[in-house]
C-alpha cells in the first residue's frame, strides 16, 4: 500500500483569544465558515494534505487556546512544531502588540529553527476584507514550502526514525495546490 503523503508537518497557530485561529483552521481544513465559534479549550487540530512542488504534504494544523489559563497546556505543543503561525486580529491593536509576548513564548518553548509566519485575521469582517481568501489560505502552503525547502527527511544511522537536516537554500516560487 502506497503512502498517502511524502511528508508530515506539524503547524501550530498561536495568538490572543478571539483573533480567529479556529476560524482559520476550519476554513483551511474543511473549507467552511461560521460566524459563531466558542473559545477553544486547550488545543485541537485538523489535518489537510496539500501538494507542494510535486510532493504530498500532510499538514497537522494545531489550534491552541489563546487564554492565559491554558498557557501551561499549550506550551507543550510547541515541541515538534515545524511551523508556527502567529495570528493577530486586524481590528484589535492589543492583539498585535501581544505578538511580542507570543514570540517570547516561541523562543522559550519551540526549537530554535522553527519557521514562523505572522498572519493578520478577523473572520467576521468580510465586508472590510483586504486580502482575498485564496491568498490567506496560501499562507499555510507558504509555511509548508518553507519547511520542505529547509529540511529533508533522512534516517539517523542505525535507526528507522527520520530526523530533520537542513536542506538546500530556499527558492522562490513553486506550485501549491490545496487537496
């Protein structure tokens, strides 16, 4: 039986409560939208496979709670993340200012070479949209491509467990299709 994907990447969405992380994950993974969501409790994840430059990339997109009371739970999920999306609400200046705190959390909890992507969002401001939905969804592909180009999977000597090693330098362009 053939493998359904070439690589598995763990992506983590972080940011203040109410910035629209859950909306982003559900829109990306299920292509659905609801104007009402309840706050994420702890952590949740969705999976979607994308095609990037001829490689099938399975993305595990982890949606974290933004509330302070869940920080001890969600910081454990930084480990193993290959990409982190920092989300802020374009209509809430404080959520943007708090990106500094989230960057500190990444530095304290994630591995040093983790790819990062800053994403402004507000799912309920459709009438004031400045970035088309297709462009926003491509943010996930951009992050996955950066990870793919940064690392190549190779087995450690004497082990069947893959380890990540730096790959060739990043190249601009390439194809990404949402599967």
